[in-house]
C-alpha cells in the first residue's frame, strides 16, 4: 500500500513540475534553477566553514589545556591559569558555532575550567585528575561530528 501511495505522490509531483515548467518562460525557469542551486551551494559551503572553524577553535583550546597541564607539572600555577583562560576564550569562540546537542557538554567543560582556573589563581596545587577529566571532555567534543 505504501509503495502505491508513494508512486502516486511521485507521479503527481513529476506531473506538477512538468506543468509548472511548461507554464513558465524558459529564461525564468533557468534563472530560478540557477538561484536555487546557488543557494544550495552557499549553504553547504557555509556549513563546512562553520565546522572547520569550530574544529580549529577546539584544537586550539586543547593545545592551551595541554600547555596548562605542563605548567602545573612544572609548578607554575599562575602561567597555568593564564593558559586556561586562553583555552576558555577558544571555547567561547566555539560556543557561537556549536550545535545544540553538544552545547551542554561545552558549558559543563567551561565550568570545570573556570573552577580549575580559580584554584590555580589561589596558588593551590590542583589535582592532575581534574585537568585530565577536562581534557577527556574536550576530546569527546572534538570527536563529535
């Protein structure tokens, strides 16, 4: 039954398109198709550009997070806090380009980094596990399509 209904809808759509195209002058149909194809290409390129910018910002944030991890191991807590603030700036760039499904994970990661930064600015030696947990969350975000 579905196949029959689908076939009828398909044939109806083809008939309607043929009727519509037959009623319009050829130049108008050509312009309409060019406009439509241009919009499709523009949207597709826009999506790819946003994905690339998002990936770039996340990778920069990860690089800063790893640099912060190195600074903590060296006992340079002030510099580690500065690296975390740079990482958070990159994550804020990502927030504008982020999809809804992973925005909650991104907000949670930013809250973790903020708490970690406050701990470092206070001069308290922070647990390496907290940085590794934040790194794991960031890796999860990077791997998402």
